[in-house]
C-alpha cells in the first residue's frame, strides 16, 4: 500500500520533508522506522501529537525505504487521506499481531 502511495506521488520521505509536511498540515499519517534514533522518534512523537497526525513506528529503515522504492528511510509522511486511512488500518493490525 505504501508503494502504491509512493507511485501516486502522495508520499514524502526523510526527516526534513516529513517534518515540513506535518508542519504545513499536508500529512495525514507519519511512519517512523523502529531503527530511528530515540531523538528522532521523540521529535516526531511530539510534533505529530501537537499537529494531531497519527504516527506509527514500523519496520527497519531499509524495509521502510524499500516499500517506497528508495534506500534507507527513517521517516515517511503520507499526503493522501485515503492511503493514510488504509495504511493506518494495516498498521493497527500489524501492532496487534506483534
């Protein structure tokens, strides 16, 4: 699903782009790699809480990057509400099975 969103051009990745998307209120969902530094996780947790954007920790950096056809990525923002809702459902299911 993340790959489809990326092909549709509705995803930005990397810390700077993700932060910009959240602060400009264009992000509907933020996914941060489980391998990201504690500082990065805390920054996104606080920012997403303030801007009321759902945030999930998911996968190693390499898997997160591969999902969108890139190299390593610590963070991804989804810019489409439909893709975000669908991904959020899948992420909730993944959390329950862990």
